[in-house]
């Protein structure tokens, strides 16, 4: 029996109204990777309810489904419990679960986290935008002490608290499976550097984590100094996201020192800080250093003017690794427009590897915004530690950063 027919039969058995959107998707797509997003603009969508999740949980027990994308629906704690029942089933083959933008709170988060305690199949869980709060986040931190399979956890914009951020830092000192963590935009009740101190201590010890998102953490330059202490000792982190913090030129100078000594870091997102010309110049100096392995840099909206942007353009000419640069939202005066136009004209900067595009009017070159930017593109691949990192069952491999 096909999954679409099974779904119809299960709706009848449970006396739950059939959702035409679900039926259409299950009829048209393979069951290995099911996408039932509530914001799909190409289909007539009836957002999934908790009852819909109950039916799907029953349908997917023995179908070989590996991916379940349920973003932007109306799933609450009740639906999260139904999904947790599916995760705990020994016959479940789920590897990726995306619940971004639903209505799951702390109780639902606790249920999902507990279902992962003994799960040896799921690699990725995303709860972005669900207001699970500090209690829900603590449940996931506790889960990471037990679970040795999960490789990606996204809890951005989940109203995590200071206690929760510190708990993740402590747990990741000993966890050797998680490769990617996103805890951006927590609700911190202190202006001190406690979180930076704990995250720095974690980075000194953890040699597994590849990707760390710390956007909207209210990091200041002094917090960056604390974090840099761990970054200098870390040789596994490839992608560091520090967008929308409070870093100035001093924070950029601190990062410059890290880049000169840590060749492992490949992607750095400093969007929406205030590093200005002095910070851009410091980063440019680091990029030209032979020890710097940076491949992608975003400094959008940093109040950088011509001197800093021209320094970045010059650094790109000298760098053998940097291929992606994002600069929109700064002061793009004519010399800057000319410099980046020349980088693209000579092939040093590919059009898809930046967020600006040159055009000419009356002999004057200007730059227009294009909707390119740092994108998270990854795939899971076996690893034996050959890249210099520790051996793991799977490694997060960052691919091209084009949209």
C-alpha cells in the first residue's frame, strides 16, 4: 500500500479529517524525504495540526522515511509528543527533523529531547523560532550528555536563557558527536561576559564542533577577547557566526589575531556589527597572512567606508584562499565600486560569491545589491579523521556558499 493510501486509511481509522495538502504531497513525492512546510507558495496549503502529526506518526513507522520537514505549521506541544513517539520507535528511520516556526513550548521540547536520549538514528533537529525557553533548552543540553548520534542542533530564536547557554558550553566539553550548534538570539539577563567565558573554555577542549552560530548574543569587544582565547586553541571549528553583535574595530582586531594563528577557521560572519575602517583593515591584514585559511567573510552593514573596503579588495588579491566576500550595507563610494568591479572582471571574485553586482552609467561604475549571502549548505559524509580532526561517524562538510 502506498503511503498516500495508508494516510487516507489511517485518517478513517482515527476519525481525523483528511488534510488535502498532506494527501497531495504524499501522492507526488517519495516517502524518503517528506516536505510538508506550512509556507509552501507553490501549493494550496492547509497547515498541519496536532491531529495531522498523529496520523503521520502512525503512517511513517515502517515506510523508510528519513527526512521530515514540518516548518511553519500549527504544531504545538501535543503534536511534538506524537512526533516523539515516532522518534522512539525502534523501526523509525528518521534522520532529519525540522520543526522550525511552529508553536512548540517547553513541555513539547522536553518530550522531543527525551525521545532522543537513546535514539541512534537522528542526525539533525531544528526547532528554530519555537519559544521553548530556558527550561526547554536545558532539556536539550541534558540530552547531549546521553545522545552520541545527533550532529546538528538548531535552537536559534528559542528564548534560551543565560543558564541554558552556559549548560551547552559545559556539555560540549565532553560531547564528541555534535558538529553544528545554533543558539543565536538567547535572552540574556546580564551584560557581563559569563557566556563568552564558558564558550571559550568549551572551544579549548572540544575538537569536534565544526559550526557555531552565536548571532545576537550581545557580545562586546571584551567578550570577543574571552572567546578568542578558546578559538586560538581550537582546530576543529570551520564556521563561526557572530552576526548582529556589538563588536567594534577592537573586536575585529582581536579576531584578526585569531585568523593569523588559526588556519582551521574557513567561514566568518560579522554582519551587522560596527567594525568600521579600522576593523576592516585589521581583518585585511590577517587575510593576507599565509597562516589564514579563511574562505568566506561577511562584513555587511558594518559602517565601513572606502579605506576599509579597498583594503579588503587588496587583501583578496593577495589571498590564496578567500573566495567569498559580502560587503553590502557599507559606504560603497566610487573607488570601492571600481575595485570590486575589477575583481569580478578579472575572475578573482565570482559573481555568485558576493552580494554586489557592478553596473555602469555615464562612464561611472556603481554596485547594486544582489541577494547572495552566506548560506548554510552542508551534507553528511563518512569521516575517518583524515582532515586532521577527530574520527566521527559522520562529518559536516561545508560546500559552496552560493544561494
